[in-house]
């Protein structure tokens, strides 16, 4: 007899590791998964991977081939990487780099039905922990979400490598994570669909809320640590929030307007140089307009964004000249069928999103003038 009770989920990587000097220990996390790894790397860390990780591979009877990621997570790039893996007869995939590199590694592993180890070099998004890859078109515009059957087998966050990266990446991670609770809350209220296409769970909402709490408590001190390239408890807790709690919180709790608007913003050519988390931050401001959020929430969110040097206006995002047709297209993409705008607890039209973006821009301008 059917009870019509919705299926709710909490999903997570099998293992999350956070610490320092973890690159030379990479083989320890691969050995239980395979003995021949395709290591997909960002260009800047490729040589370091060769000297610190691959030498340890050989010493521990693991074969490995390190290859450079070609900058964009497209289907063409995934097919190229899958071909290299088959050519070298690899049985485990490793991704080392930024969000698009990691998504490419996850998508390649999925395509080949292989385990995957994820090693973020920046804390710019919550991509490392999710069972999701964002696929882009060749011109950089958002293409589609690739929903994966499981999370990465291992996610490794090396604080020393993350602290050495430019602050802008870290700040973008704060922007991405900052939306986690507000989107999960909206999705939970709407009883929408989370990132594994099930109903959001209360645990997912709780993880998202803890993510927000850690950001409120630690962002200011973590930003100071990043500016000085040092490791502190505030930095560690913020990385735990931006990489782990944001990932599992968003996955179990669901996305809503902020990410839908971020997807729409990829269609504005002027914004192609902006980070995903920067777009999500502006998307969150737009979501708060749509929700008519209370002033206390606005002040907390704007304070964190300002502290993290996140763009709070269209111009700060990279817009050179306002083109109404472009921003109406952003609204249309954000409201497209199948995107996460449908997880809002109220019906939202393209016109409402367009007006909300203009209002968010005005709120950002006002805040910046008050805090100049």
C-alpha cells in the first residue's frame, strides 16, 4: 500500500580530509580505489603534482598520468579526458584544481564508471563535495547540470595550498556558500527538489544553517588570514563551510533563486570574467529582494559580502554598460523550466526577477555609499 511519503536524502563524500601538506599523501587516498590514476590538473600546479605527488605514487606501486585541464568544463573536454584515461588504462580519476577542473574530473569518472578523488586548490565554490557537475558550452555560457549517481569518493582540502591562492577565489567561495542556507530554506519551504532530485531533508537544512553560522562567525578573520597567506582556526572553519558544509547543505537542502540567477548571468558577455561565487552572491541579493527579507538578514548578508570584497552591484560584477535586453535575458534563463527558480516557495515571473535584480543593484549601491 502506497503512503505517498516523499523521498528525502542526505548525501556526502565518503571521506572529507582537511589539513596541510596533503599533496605528498595523495597516494594514501588513492590506494584503496585503484592503482593507475589519471590526474587532471590546473596548469599552475601541474609541476608541483609531478614532484610532490607522482614521486610518491611510484614509491607506493601506483601508476599515474598527470594531464593539464583545458580551462572549460565542456562535453568536448570531458570526452578528451575520458579518451586519455582509456589510453593509459586508468582505473581511478583524480582532479586537482579549481571548480571547473574538479567538475571535469567528476564527469569523466562518471562517464567511465570509475572512482574519483577531488583535491581543490582554491575554496572558490562548493563543487568539490557535490554529486553534480556544471557543464558549459564552448563559448562559456551555462549548458546543463550533470547529476551524478554518487558523491566523490574522497575530497581533500589542503589549507596551505588554499591560503596561497588569490583572495578573490576565497571570497568567491564565501559568496557561493553564503547563499546555501537561504536557498535551502526556500527549497524546504516549497518542498522542492534538491540536487539529487529528491525532496530536501531537515538535516540538509541544518547543515546549510551551520554553514551560514560559520560564515557569520569567521569570515572577517578568515579574510585577514587569506590576505596574509597564513593559516588560522577562522580560515579552517571557513574552508569547512565553503567546501564541505556548503556542498552537502546545498545538495541535501536544494538550490533556489540565487543559483538560477547565477546561471542567467553567464549569458552576459561583460560578466564572463566574474567568478561563479560572485554571481551567486548577487543572485542571493536578488533572492532576498524577491523574498522581501527582513532588514536584519539584509544587514548580515551585506556585511559579509562587503567584508569579503564581493561585488554588490552590476558594475562591480563587470558590467560596462547597462543593456536592458541582456538583463531581461538573464531573467528568462533564470526562470527557464528545469532550473532551480522552481524551488522558490512562491511563483516568480521573469518580470519580477528583472525588477529584483535592479533593486538588488540599487541596494548594493546604497550600502557601498553608506560604508565608503
